[in-house]
């Protein structure tokens, strides 16, 4: 490879690393080209970049993007999935693809911000409900103490009201 071409590839990977909020490292060894093309299309439709990278170029790009933690995930043939707007989406798409196709794709781990997480944590991330559901559950939990307080404070008045209605009906 020419030096200029390698430098351009390193710059592209470094830019993707600096823009992404999650980078999932996958092992693709044993996948057919047809399956790989299908996976790329699926990820592209979800707004996720997927690149097969040489380990040495990934090392230089990680150093350039100031993310040396990535190197703990780079071992053997590696493809990186870059998620830019949602942490859960890349994990969900990859997990669903692995389950539905029984492809030879393995998740090796991920770089979440500046922390390296294991493959199990990535699969746990994929099993999270959508963001809207999580927010509604949080709101319900925040409202629960107020609702309980309201019930406790209104209970004596409810008893008084019931007693007065019984007296009126007599």
C-alpha cells in the first residue's frame, strides 16, 4: 500500500473514532462475502459505519484519536462498527443479525466512550428496551413517591367523606 493511501485510511478511522460514542469490535473470520455484504447494508441503513481494519492501521488511528484503549480489543481479523448517535443501536443490530442468521460473526467487545466493555456487556446493552420505554419507566419511578404521599394524605379525608355520605343517606 502506498504511504499516502495508508495515511488517508488512518485519518478516516481516526475521524470515525473521535466522532463515535461507541465502537464495537467484531471478529468476522469464517463469514462469507455475501453475508458480510448483507451485514454492511443492514448496518448502513441503521446509520452505523462498519469497517474491516488492519491491526497496525487501527493502532495508529487509535493513537491519533487519543483512544489507546481500543487496542485491547484489536486482535486477529477485526471489523469495527461505529455508532454515532445511539449507544444501544449498534449492539442491537449486531446481536439481532447474529441471532437471525447464525453467521460466524463474534462480538469481541466495545469501546464505550473511554471505557472498554466486554462482549457480554455489549449483549446486555443490546437487550435493553428502547430509550422511550426507559424514560417512561424512570418517570413512573419518580412519580411513585408523590403518588404514595397523595394517597396517604388523602386517606383520612376519604374516610370522612364516606362517613358523611352515609349519614346523609340515612
